[in-house]
């Protein structure tokens, strides 16, 4: 693996670790915020918890005692094969679950509740009506009782089994047991009716259909037989050529015609053969054999005669005997030829007579067959009706037997344990109600903390300034309970003076050259401590030996002069300078107790935005920087006004003042976005008025100054 790959993997690992650390820190911060919010609401939370426990106790005391009875049934899977020893196929696990789930839903159905109401006659059952206080009600309907039953019965399948517990609860132990047993018995009966009731109805229907069809078949067969007898139609059953059990049918005349036709063909063949033998002189087999024997003897005798003549003379007795034997054999051969001719003629006459006789009978049978052809049409119609009725009858009979076999099984659901009247009530339970009340109160308390924290969009943790707003917290200013804030600022050892000194120190690191020379202080809305911060920072810069000018640029609502206790000439001030009626030197007022100079607003102009939008304010700041080391501008709030946006163009940057626990974060974000849209540089934020609500975040009491808290005389809230 190359060094580049290793470096990339290391970077990826490091990035992942950083993301995990950030996520962990974010989760820790969120949990910490909720915990702090819970501490602030601790009395409310304790009250909610006590109220929940009290509610559990009251519910227990006011609730009616309830008794629960349980009936256990078994739901077996339906066997698909009712005739074989082993099932043909095993049901899948999914099919089993679907079947059991279906049965559970049926156990909780309105259909079953209605059956229970009808079976138990609960609308008239005085014990049931009394148990549920329905006697006083004049309108007890089946639907109302069904609703009561559905709310009183619970179905609890036993895990990993086919057992199901049917639990019924009511104010009466006997009624609970009765409902549980009725519920189980009606469910089992309904299942039996569903499985076999349809078969019974179908068999009953088929019995009527079979009986009707049997009569129709008998009538059609009788009509067929009567028609055949009336028209002398005889039907023969002919076995099939394959040797099977199936047979074909044929009329007697047709069968006779076939047989005569076959016999006539054979007789004609024999007659032709006899005629051919007669004409050709052919002999029969026996005559031919006898003639052949005579000829053989004749040839043999002639050979012997020739041999004797060669040895002896004509008068030799043997020669004379052989000649006589030859004459005798020749005579015999002549007689055999005459006999053969007579036999051939006799065979020809016989074959001809037989052929003529069969042809006569064939013609007679053909006439009878042709006469039955017209009758066969009607016979065929009657025969097809008989066959159709027989096929339908056989099909219905087969279906009847199948339904009879299917309905021969037993119910696949049985009762295992019947319910008995319980001896003790199961509700109300004080412990359970207290636990429910405690859990409910804890949830309500958690919801209160969550809603309070999520809906509270103010700045409580000063770290939110950087985490949520993206600003650097330059200073954390506590709320003071002093009656005179100015006196507190004049005491360098005071807590608020030290806090602003720390803020001034942090501002020294904003630029490489130190604190920006011209700074505007603004806020989201009035009364966030903006003017106090301006005075305090001006004093703090004076303590460093700097010459400081504080410009009151809030031309709409200025109270800075009154706050620090100076008398300013309304004709000489910022508004007059911006109008070109005076200069900086004549308008500046020295604030001797604090050591800085102030440029008051002067008279309030009708058009402050137009004055601030011109180049006048920028010229004032630039002229002031020629004389002063530090220029602080106390600007107007941002929201709803354009004054602060115009002032921001005349200074190096902005210090944003945020009141903790006061202003909504969304409003601050909106104000900051307006400043940024005006290309203003926001150096950071001052978080003011920190109090005990911020102590848990490490500020306030834990801030290290030991601040006191209070609202003072209200002057600390100016602007």
C-alpha cells in the first residue's frame, strides 16, 4: 500500500473520529440541557408525579371490582386428507400462521359476539344485566350488549402452541365464567358449521336432485324400450376389440346384414373357385393324389418291362405279366379322369346354389335394415337422452359420495379447560394503578421538559452563541441587582465592571492590530443592555489610557444622555451634524466621571434613515478617528428598522448584544442575516443579563464572580 493511500485512510479515520466525537458532544449537550431544564422545573415535575400517584390511588378506590374467568381451547390445523393415514402434503409454516391468525381475529369478531348474545339470551338474562347495571336502562339492545362483550373478552394465544385462552371479565364471577364458556362453545360450534354445515346442506340438496334425476332416467329408459319393442328394434351388445369392459351396441337387423354380407362374400368366392376348377380341369386333392399314384406305378412297371425285354425274349412270362399290368394301370387312369370331372361339376353347382340362397337372404335383410333407418333417428334421440340423464346422475352421485366422505371428519377445535367462577377479583390493583399513574406522570413530566426546552428558543447556554449562531462570545455579562448601574460601573472591582473588562480584553484579539477602532453595538430588540454595554466598554477602553468617543446613533429612541446623567444641547448633536448644521468639536460633550466623550443624538429627526443612509455618518466617524483612539457607536436595534444596517457601513464592524433568556433565537438569526446582507462585519456577541437560570451551564453563580441577581431599578434594561 502506498504512502498516499495510508495518508488518505488516516485522514478518513481521523474525520470519522471527529464526527463521532462531535455527535457525542452534541448528544451530551442536549441531554445536559434537558437535565438543566428539569432542574428549573423540579417543583412542577414533583407536583405532576404526586398528582399521577394520587390519580392512581383515586382510580383504585373508585373502580368497580372485576372478576376474570378463562376458558382454554385448542385450535388444531385442518387435515387436508381425510381418507389416507398420512397427509398428502405438509402445510407450510406461513400457512399455519395465517390460519391461526385468522382464528384469533374470528374470536374477536362481532359475528361471534352476536352468536353469544343469541345463544345465552343475554338480553333477558337478569344476572348478566344486573352485573353490568343494565336493569335500570330501559333500552337494552343486542348491539349494546355485543359492544359490552367485545370490551370484556380478551383473546390470549399461548406462545409456541395451538392453545388459546379466552378471558372474560365482569363485575360478577359467575357471569365471567358463563361468558367465557359461551364464547368458547359458540366459536367451536361456528367452526363446525363452517367446515361441515355446507357439506350437509349440499348433500341434502344433492339428494333431492339425485332422486329427481333418477325418476327422469327411469322414464327415459322406459320410453326407449317401449319404442324399440313397438318397432321390433333389437339392440345387441358387441364387446370392444381391445378386450376392455366397454361395449358397443348394434341392432339385430344390422348384425344379421353384416353376417349375411360376409357369408355371401365367402360363397361368391367359393363359386368362382369351383367354376375356375371346372373350366381348367383341375382335380381335387384326393383324386390328384390317386392319379399320381397310378401314374407312378405305371412308370415303374414300364421300367421293369423294359429291363425284362432287354434280358429276355417276348415270350418270357414275366414280360407278358408286366404288359398285362401296364394295360390294367392305363385303364384305371382313364376311369379316374371321368370321376374328377363329375366332382368338379357337382362342386360348382353347390357353390352356385349357396350363393343364390345367401344373396336372396341378403336382399331381404337389406330391405328390413333400410326400413329401420327412419326409426333409428327417433331411437337415437331417445338413446342420447337416456345417456345424458345417466351421465348427470352418475356425476351427482359421485359428488354426493365425495361430500359424504368430506363431512365424515370431526371438529378440529376442542375445549381443553372450561372456565370456573373465580374466587377473587383481579381488578382494581392498587400497585398496578400506582405504577400506571407513576409512568403516566413521568411521561407527562418528560413531555413538559421536552416542550419547554424545545419551545424555549432563547439563549440559555452562552455556548449556543457559537454553536447555533456562529458568533464568538466576546463577553458574558451578569444581571446586577444594584439600584445604580452607573455606580457599579465606576467601581472597578464590581462584578459587572470585571465582566466588561474581560469583554474588552477579548476584543483586543479581533484584529492583528488589536480592537477595531470603530465599532457599532446593536441588538435584536430594545432593552437587551446595548446602551449599558456601550458605556461600560467606553469606560473600559478609557482605563487603558485611550481617548474614546461614544456616538449615540439611535436617532429614534435615545436615552443614553439621561442614562449617564449629562445635559446635551439638542441643537448640537449627531442629527445636526448629519444635516450639516454643526461640526464635531462643538457637538461633543465630555463625560468627566467616566473619562470619555459622547456625541449625543440631538433633536429627533423625522427621517432618521435618510440621515444615516448618506455619507455624513461615515465622515463623522472618520473625523472622530483623527482625534480619538476608539470610536463606539450605540446603534438602533436591527429588527424592524434599517438604521443599524446603514450605521454598519460607517464602522469597521459590529458587536452584537444578546439578552440571555430573553430573545428568540430565530429572531436573532433573522437580524444577523439582515446585517450580513448589508455586508456588515459581525465580530462577535456580548451575552447580557445572565442569572440563576444560566448557573447550571457554568455561568451565573458558577461564573466565578459571585454575582448577585435581581432586576435593579430597570435602568439596566434600557435599549
